[in-house]
C-alpha cells in the first residue's frame, strides 16, 4: 500500500495539471471574502477589489472577491468525478463602513454558485468555534438597541456532483467495507453541529497555523473517512500549511494540493517526517475510543453481536466487520513537493497496536475490565 501527495505552488483558478473527472473528494477552506486578513490577497487578484475596498463600496468588493473564488469552483466541477463530494469550510464576515454594520454571508454566496454550476447541495455542518475573547461582543454593550450577536461558528458546506457514488465491482465493494467507520463515530460525525473542543491538535507549529487560517487536522480527517475510500484522490485547491494532505497521508488516500504561497513548502517538508508518528496516533485514538465505547456499552447494555475480523474486537454492526486501518510507516519526498507514503502491510494488531497489545486488559465476552 502506497499513496502519493503532490503540491503545486500555483494559482488554483487554473488547475490544468488535474485531469477532468479524476478527483474523488475535495476538502478545502478558501481565503474568506471581507475578512481583513485576506484583503491584500484578494486585491492582488483584481484591481477592482482594491478600489471598491478603498471607496468603502463593500457590497461590490464582496461580489468581486467571490467572482475570483467562482473560478476555482468551476474548476472543481471539471475535475471531480460523478458522485464525488466537495466540502468547503467557510465563515461569514462582518464589517462596518460609514457607521453601517453589515453581515457578508460568504456561505450563502458560495452555496448559490455551487448550485448554479450544477452541484447538488447537501445538508451543511455548523462548526462551533466558541471564543472567550473579552472583546467578542460587538456594538452598544449593555444598552439597547445597537449590539450584535457574536459570530462563533463557521460552516462546512457539502455538495455532490451528480448521483450517489456506486461501487459496482466486488473489489470496490470490499475496499468500501475496509474503509468503514465505527457505528459510534457515525453517530458523532454525521451530526450537523461539530465542536472540536478537547480534540487533540498536534502536528505543526500552532502559531503558524493560526496565522495561516489553518483548520485542525481532525476536520479533514473526519471528512476523508466520511466521504472517500482507501486509495481515493483528495484535492485541496487552497492547501495552506498542508493539513488536508497530512490527513490524506494518515488515512491511506492520495492528495493533490494547490497553494499560491510557496513559503508553506518549507515548514511542510520540515514537519512531515515527524508528523508520521502523530498520524499513527490518530488511528490509535480511534481504536482507544472504540474500546472505551465497547466497555461502556457492555457494562450498560450487554454484549455486541458482531466482531471485527482484523482486530478481533466487538463492533456494533455487520458493516464494521471488515473495517481496516492503514498505519503510515514512512514518507519520502520522491521529487520536489511530491511525497510518497508507505504503510504497514500487516493488518494484525501485533504490528499496528503494540501499545494496545501490551495493555490488553479488556475481556470482551464478559465486559469486565481486568486492568486491576
Ligand atoms: C484559509 S487558508 C487555507 C488553510 C489550510 N486549510 C490549512 O489548514 O493550512 C487559504 C489559503 O489559500 C491560499 N490561496 C488563496 N488564493 C489562492 C489561489 N488562487 N490559488 C491557490 N492558493 C490560494 C492562501 O495563500 C492561503 O494559504
């Protein structure tokens, strides 16, 4: 098992390196229109944006910024396979000019464009990002009527190109079963409200991540597991620090990544080799959480009826019986900005979970934790 990860330090408004109908899943977060940290980049795309911002013509600036993003969305329609999903992380913006405070609804504008391109809109996910900043409340404080509710969420917009994906051959069906997620993961992941509070955020320099508008690794990690299978190709047209690529490496998928700012290539190269260890940790965390779920379920409700054929532990449904995990073994930069990841071949717990084996304390049949 091997996956390839390519970075193109180019403008994704033209992704001619990517063939038509070749991408299985898109995960991305564009620069956010009308959020100040991205003004300069948008102004570089089109001089009309700069003049509209300077003149305080914010509605014109908003529309002109989206027209630049629209070009990337059109490219997505070209490169995505039928049945492929696109997941777009975006936040709305607020801005005041000449005493007029206004919301700029980026998510609504993007949904309209995707629909006009021919994508089908799926129910979206609200990502709750609570802030404790002392200045989070905007407007007239404790005096009515000029205060504004705080934006403490972003969106993950979901779109599908064409009809639901099919897995016609026996091999494809089996790969889909290998790529299954746990029943209890389904219950959390397919909720329309996500909150990553308390989720581990390792990999990469945190300071750099916040300056670059990076999303946490857990976000593409979940989406990849939800909407693709092993060996698929994931595209991120605004890859920044390369979080989507890392999640693809961790989950046995290939990736193509576009980014305008070439300076991101160095921190990625410097961190990817050590990140491999962190990536394995994501699989371990899934196993640990599953075992915890099994233990609680067994003590509350009784035994689970199905057994996973690779790990030997109980699972809730038949669909999880062939669930497999690929653990990254090594990563190599085979050409500049082109990485290859190899995985442990042996799926036995002995190779994949030495730590788990060492502390094998759960007796599944009885549900008794014998750690004592
Ligand atoms: C919100 S950030 C993405 C962060 C990324 N998800 C991560 O985890 O690091 C948007 C990125 O898009 C890049 N960008 C903006 N316009 C672009 C374009 N036309 N082509 C390629 N990259 C672009 C910016 O340089 C920025 O790094």
